[in-house]
């Protein structure tokens, strides 16, 4: 049974989490803290990130402002990269093996995305997406040779190609399906884990 999640404000105007069934009856709940439950929470965060990255990239094609397009592109790539990063808060991450399940040239594209994140968006590395040069301006030889000035130019890609956007969105959707499939198994195991516990002790730990 799936219970809709609702946030309500209490007297202090703080959001309070509520779970009500279809009949409107509110149910108490326990925040699951077993290793298996934390793994499930991490998987749901990954699914949310993949969905968010997909939505950000899908918006770019309709954006004409280059700065807005760049910001969406950067956010999509950084969010995608989170799914593969090890962090203390999350107990789950996806690996290259999960990308391989997508098939085709998914691994090569995936590696290019992580490189883009590391060398372009997150750090100032050597990359093919931006170039900065200092230029020495010389006087025309007919007027006498001389150094006239120093100038500079910066060039960067502000918007990915349509083909890039399409394949990125495809990869996010396929990886979402992979993680969702893993999550379904973990979800069932968490349910069985807590059903096997002392129910009276669970009620003593309820949040509502």
C-alpha cells in the first residue's frame, strides 16, 4: 500500500510530515534507520537526481539566453555526477556497471560527462569547452614595427548541441529505470525486515 505524503504546518509554521490513507485516516510512522533502509533512501535520492538532471537538460532547447542555458547545462551535469560520487550522507551510489546496462556507447558518453564535470564545470582543468588567450597587438609593418597593446579573449561553450541533450536525457531515463529496479528489491526487503521486528517497540518510536 502506498500512502501519499503531505506536509502541513504546525502552530510554529514548521512543516510536519503526515501520512494519510485514501480514507483520510492519519497513520503513525517510524523513521527507518537500518543499513538496508538507508540504502533505499540513497537509491531514491539518486532517482530524484537523475529525474532532475533530465528535466534541466530538457529545458535547454527552449532557452535563448546563453547565460541561462549555461547555468542549466552546468546544473544538469553536476547533478548527474552526484549519482556516482561517494559521500557520507548517502549510503548508495551507482557505478559504471549500471551504465553498461544501458548498452550502446553509454560508457563512453558517461565518461565524457564526468570529465566535463571535473574539468569544466567543477574545476578549472584543461578541456575542449573553454579557451582563454592573451594577445599581443602589433602595429602594421607599413607603419613601422612596434608592439601596440595587449588584449585577451575568452571563448566558452554556453549551450550543448541538441544531439547532446537528446542522448543525455536518454541516459538519465535508462539509468533511472536501472536504479528503480534495484530499489524495488530493496524496498521489499526493508518491508520484510521491519515486519519481522517487535511491533510494540516500533510504535514506541513513532514520529506521529
